[in-house]
């Protein structure tokens, strides 16, 4: 009887312990699911905030103007030097003849963008026979008018607190009633460089600068990183020096990116005298930052190749170099490419090191080479976020959306390559 009661107590203790263990496992699982849910919620809120602020940037407000191309304003010997802005102003005065006074006319001229004169210049250059005639041309509206049409600027409140005055709102309402204001797809955002005017600003210059910068980074970091990983993993002897190198590579992967910017400023600009704000220097700096990531990923990929592959190659008479280049490296290459793409995606989103080498400059022209002054997408976003105009807020969010598309695409390519070429041993 005593043995039975002892056995029963033992079973009760075991069952109680198991119940507590199961409860802890359930709580731990609940904590994990809660953390995942909270992370997804924060990420969703971030994407919703960016999208809600930025999707309107993909449309631009245009005004249809009736423009009399007066030959008196056109210098046939110098089309670029002709007074196209004067033609635009004269057309606006003709459209609203009741507007008098210098301040009122100035507000009237602000209905259309300063880029309207450039658009008219392009039209006259391509349609020389239209000089002396009256044409209808859709021109971009000023950024305040664009924000008003999109609902970001209201018509209520005291006039002195609004960016658009009452007479400007009445002129806009008149044009809307005539069907001469509409929103079109904003091609300028994707085809133009930076500008002080939000309605004329685009990301093409920054995207081109990012392309040249990443091209330099890839051309340098991939071969150097793979070569370093192959040497350390396959050829380097195990001693204090190689241990020191490995520790430093791991430490460099955790160094703040701005430190690499300071290094690039000291070495490439001050010592080597390379041009500031150039994709060539930006690529050098991002190479320094990306190398540790590529080396670590490449070494992990080399370690994943089974030792039997190496032993079989050496057993049939291959040299160590042949064994690495003909057998190990091809099998490890998918993992190396994956690590490289992830490193490139990290480099694409970097801002701090590029600020240190002068790529924060205001660049209007589209860079045509590796040494031309340029900026990159993250720095362009930084510059627009610091601008006071309301229209730059939506362009900042739109540029972030474009950058996220590039980053997600690069990471998706890395995942696809890993799934496609990965071998399980």
C-alpha cells in the first residue's frame, strides 16, 4: 500500500511538472506570436504611412493655357534666350484681364510652374511653324496649386494663414469649371533630376548616381571579397595572424557606416585627391563597407561544401588550386552571389558614409559617368525631407516607395537564387 501511494505521488509530481512545462511552452509560443504580430503591425503602419503620403506624387496637376506665340518675344537667332516666360505671363493676363496691380499679377503668375516656359521652349523648337499663332498647351501647375487640387491645402481659415489667397482660389475654380485643370501621370518624377521647385523635381538623377555607385561597388567588392574568403578558408594557415584577420573582419561588419565615410573622406578625398560627390568615390566607400559582409557570407558558403568533394578531387590527382576552382568554388558560388546581392541592397540604402564624401550636394544635371557630380536615392530622400514645401513631403514618400521596391526586388532575387541553386548534401 505504501509503495502504491508513493508511486501515485510520484506520478502526480510528474504530471504536475509536465503541466507546468506545457504551460510555459504555451506562454513562450504566445510571446513569440505576439512579437511577430507586433512587428508586422509596426511594419504595416510604416508602409501605410509612406503610401498614404506618397501615392499622390505619381500624379501632377496641369493647366491648359491658351498661348499666343508672339514673334516679338522670339529671338530666331537664339531660341534658348527668347522670353518664353514673358509669353506665359502675357497669356495669363489675357486670360484674366480684370487682374490689376503688381501684387495681384504676381499671384496670378504663380498659378503655373516656372517650368512652363521650358515646356513652351521645347514646343517652339519642335514646331517652328507655330510662331505667330495661338496654341493650347498643357503646362504644369505650381506646387501650391497642385497641393490644393489634391486636397492637401484647404480653402478654409484666415487668408493670411493660407498659401493660396482668395483671388487665386477663385481663378483656380474658374479654370476647373472650364475643364482646364486636370491631373496626369507625373512622368517628370521619373525622368528629371533634382530641382528647387517640387513640381519639377525627379529621381532620375539620383537613380543614375545610385546605379554608377553600385556598379563600382560590385566591380570591386565581389572579386576582392570572394578572393579573400577563398584564401582564408582554403589556403591560409591557422595561426595568430589569420585569427587576427578573422576577428577584424567580423568587427568591421559591425562598425557604424559613418566610420567608413570618415575613412573615405580622409583617404580618397584628402589624400588621393579624387573628386567630391562622384560615384567613383561613393563606390570606393561602399566597397569598404560591403566587403566584410561578402567575405563572411562567402566563407559560410565555402564551409557548406562537404569535405568529401575536396577529398575526391584531391584523390584523383587534382592540385589544391584545381580542387578549389573546379569543384568547391562552383558549388559555393550561389551562396556567394546571395551574400553579394544582400550586401549590394545594404549599400543601396546607405546615406551616412556618402554624406561624408560630399554626395549631399544639390545636383540638377543627370550624371553621365563615374566622375560626374551626383547624388544617390537615400541622400535625395534626405534632402527632400529637409525641404519646407508641402509638395516635397509627398515626393519624399514616393522616393522611399521606389527605394523600397529596389531593395525588396534585390532581396527577392537573392532568395530566388538561393532556392534555385542551393544543394542539400
